[in-house]
C-alpha cells in the first residue's frame, strides 16, 4: 500500500488548461472519492494518476516514488473502468489471470492469486463461465478481481457502477466498501453520484471546472461546506437556497413571506444581498396563510418530498417523514430552526461564518 501525493498538477490540451494546479494528499489505505458534475476534471485527474494522461506540469508521487513521467505499467496501480473491458472469448479465470500470464508469472502463483481474489469476491462458482454468461454485477466483480490479482499499491475506479441498474449499484457499493475494509488498500474512486461518494469515502474531493472546491470527510462536507456549490452538491435532495437581504443582525427572506432569520454569522452591512441555505431534512410544512404553494409531491415509501414554489420564483423541497397532508388549495407555511440556516455571500457564494 502507498499514499498518493499531487503537487501543483496541471493538465493542458493545447492552450486549454483543464486541471489547474491541484494539490492533494491521499493517505496510505484511504478511500478517496473524486466527485463533481460532468466535465469537472475528475476522470482526467484519475487518468493522470494512472499514467493514461500525460501530466503537463507538477508532480505525482505514489509512496515515495515520483511517477509523473513513469509509464502506466510501472506505477503500481490497477484500474477498474466503467466498461468492464473483459475479453469475451476468455473465462472468468482466464480474464482475471491474463495480466499475470503476460508478465510471465508462474501458473501456480496465478492460480493462487486468482483463487484468493475469487474467494473475496464470491466468484468461485463462475470461474469457467465467459462474460456473456454473467450479469452486469458479476462482470464488474471480475474486473475488480483482475485488479486485485495484480497486487497494486493503489486501486483506481473510474465510475465503475454507472452501467448497473439501481439495485445492483447498491449491492456493488456494499461489496466495494467491504473489499476496502478487507484488503485495506489505497483506493481512488471517481463518480458524479454524491450518494456513492457519501457512502464509500473516507475522504471526498469536490471538483468543479478543474479546481478543488473542498476536501474533507463526508460528514464534514455535509455539515460544514465552504461554499454554495459544495453545500448544494453534497446531500440528497439538494440544499434549498433562497435570496435574502441583511437588516441589522437579521436576514429578511422575501420567498418566505418576508420572514426574518436571526443568525450569529458575520453579516455584511444593511441592504446587502445574501443567500440563505436550509436542507430539506430540516424543514417542516403545513397549510396556512402564506403565498408559498405546493407544486408536486414524490412518494418514496418511508418519506415523501414536497416541491414548493414561492412567489419570488425559488423552488423549495421539504422532506416529510410522515404522510404529507399538504394540499394545493391553500398556502404552505414553512418552519425551521434558525440554527439550521447556512448563509452565503451573494456574489462569491462563499460561506459566511
């Protein structure tokens, strides 16, 4: 096992810079997830660590080795792709051991390593099957097993669950988490799905447009985001945001019938515009005298989500743990504790503390 260090890493395609001087430390044995919207640079950054993309500037180290210019085969990493990339004419056993065979590893050693990997991934009953006879989840386990037998210093996962259906994604999330606990290897995992990030990661790296927005544990990012982007990206459903105006030590929120919110954060002067954020889980709602209206409702069994529309145009989601009794015929009064409110600067969208 080894940690991974990135120092002022830059990636350019011609004159276009897509990764902008990233510094990052991933500790030995850590499960680190790169998360962000499409096009933010997360897969590019992963491929740079793997050696599949050339690093324009900066340094990438694995353990105490500078691998910035090293070939992919010399970096001690193994990568699991979104597409399983299995050889269709080979059995599960042959697919998993093929890389070792090509490197001249003795057959007895290959059999031993494949046997250990199949035991970890519960693939013993499928060793003689070919990929076409496997489900999507089984194929992905074979791809992970192929990485395990190489005994890499670092495992790299590039959106490995994207091609699976919802139930299989949950099952595979659990299996990957269990795999990390069992072998204790350093893992870097790329996803656009913040639920995967929250459930798998020891450390989350939130990326946007080639920059790191924030690094921290899942709960740290959820409870203490540095800016509106991180606050909105981490958490499901997304945090609600409403425009506010500073009045003394309070914030007036036009969307909520001019409700005044008290806060202890350092506010700008009177009349300054701010953004107020409250998570759907911290809201309650009831019909009453208000200009806010119910738009649609989603029933998910144990909870429901009520989507509300305000007279100023903001959209608000309320998580209801019991059967919602809101109707469209009357206004909706939204209640929450002022302590659950986060405040952001209107222009920079940085968190006010």
